[in-house]
C-alpha cells in the first residue's frame, strides 16, 4: 500500500489531550470558541500540491500548515502562506517515508516558518532540491516571526471532534484514497491510515470535510481517523512597535544576504547622501487597506452590481430570499475582503476581484498593476461574468452561501 508521508507515533502521557486536565485550554487560559458551528470553510487557504511534479512525502507538514493558516486567517484576518518546504526539511521529514505529526508540530512550535515565496516548493525541480539544507538566515527569520505567537497542538479523541472543531480546524490520519459510488472517500476494511490532511468541518452524518494536498483538494471522507490533532494560536507580543522594528531588521538582513550585500542602517549612511524617495507601501493581506477604504470598495461594487442589473436575478445560492447581487458581493468578500490591493503571491491573483495572471489578465489584456489600480474595471468584468456560469470560476463563490447566512457583509454597509 502506498504511503503519502505519514508516520504514526503512539500517544504518551505527556501529550496534551482535548477536554482533559492536560489540555490546551488549561495550558493557555482564555482560549475561546471561534467557530460555534465547527465549520472553517470561509477561511480555507489556497490549494497546494505536496507532489507538484515529484513526490515529497511531506503530507504532515502540508496538512498541519493548512490548519494553522486557516486558524491564523480566522483570528487575525491574515492570509500569510507559510512555507511547507521549510517545515518539511526542518522537521526532519524522510523523503522516502515522511514524518510524524508530533515532530512537525514541535518544529513549528519551536521554529515557526518563513513565507512560501521566501522558500517555495515551486523553486525545487526534484525531491533532492526540495530537501536541500535551509540557509541559516531563513531559520533566524522564522524564529523571529514565530516569537509573535504562542502555539500548541493536542490530541482529539474521535467522540470530541465536533466540540474541538469549535476551537480550531483539525488535522488527522486518513486512508488515501478510495472513492465510493456516492462520491465519498472512505477507508476500506482492513486498510490503514497512510496520509495526513486538514479537517475543516464535519457533516451531520459524521463524514469529515477534508482539505487535501492532492486534486480534488476538497473531499468528503467517511471513517474514523486513528489520530486527530487540534491547534492553538495566539498573538503574545504586547508592544507591536519594537517587535515590528525587530522583524523589519531581520527581513532586511535576509534580503541583503540574498543579494550578497552588507545591510546598512541609518547610522551607517553618510550625512551628505540624499534620502531616496520612499515608495508607497500598501498592505497586500486578504483584509488589508483598512476598513474605511474597504467600505468605499463595497459601495463601488454595489453600484456596479446594480448598474449591471444583478439585483434583478434570483440568487443561485439562496433563491427564495436573495438576489445574484448578494452572491456577487459575498464572493468579492471571500476573494479579497473588498481590498483593492489584495495579492495572492502564490497563485498570482490580483486586485479586488482576484484576477488570475494566467487566465483573466490575459483574456482581458490587463497588467497586474492595472488590476490593482483600476478596481472599477475589475468589478465591471466580474459583474458581467456573474450572469453566466463563469461565476463559479471564483473559488469564494462556493462558500458565499454561508457568508450570506452569517450576514458578514453588514460590516461594510
């Protein structure tokens, strides 16, 4: 039987266990319910393959970071994509057989990670390159960023999954992949777990909703994982200003090392040197650019949607109570949070409508800069596309129904 990178390590008395005296809730006081329904579908990260053109057997790193990225997005409106390759190597993943969830969890707790664009899977052309030694400058940068958070993991017993999902997305050991005639994946009798995935929800019938690292990335799974982990993440830096200065200096050092330069700080600059013009820096995070600006973008989207007549069509998601205009607005919220400057560096999607450089920018002969600078044009194109089945090209359309039911658009009105 093929193994996708999971090594099962037995539970020991020192392990944290959800709902027990030795739990994360007791270790980290003040831990709160974040998703009362236990469904994290609104915060799923971009899809990432653990086997782009070669097998890494790094499912434990990919699956664990998927859960952490979901949790981070939910708590801090932060769309950072952490480097799976970095964690896989640093945690000692064996390219042939994989790793254990505990080793990966402990590595993240002690060392954190850098961003995907700083140590990308796409930069490796084979498994040997994927697992080359990590530069020390990157390790230092990761530890510096990780100092911002307290992080922990705990074992979740199968009968506690619904309750544990209220606090965090989970990750678990499953059997990959056997698909039934009903389209649901399952573990055949006598089979063993061979894969580690993120669990972001559970159906009323007990089936798990999976974010996988193989296509199709969203799966429904019937079966009881033998090992399930839950996670805790909390910002612990009280004084932001000095800490951000520290991180900035670390990032400057790293960039200088990459370019073969010696970093220079203000005291090193000769007084007669004129100060170079400072570029305008905008927050490219999922909900960056500030709430006031995002409210303006919401008004613009509402205006364009009305002009295109989307309010005269029934909603495809809630036809009895909503219009296609509601679907349109909820999808924009899921794609960019009405952030004009939103960039997904991994998938290369740009702007308020998250136009793909590979498809939409080419089709409409737009540059990446135009997608950021001209939100009106992007929203008009998106509104026209919403009258056809092309609306399903936007991944956030799949989860817009929950946004409408939760009335999350009210914060922009």
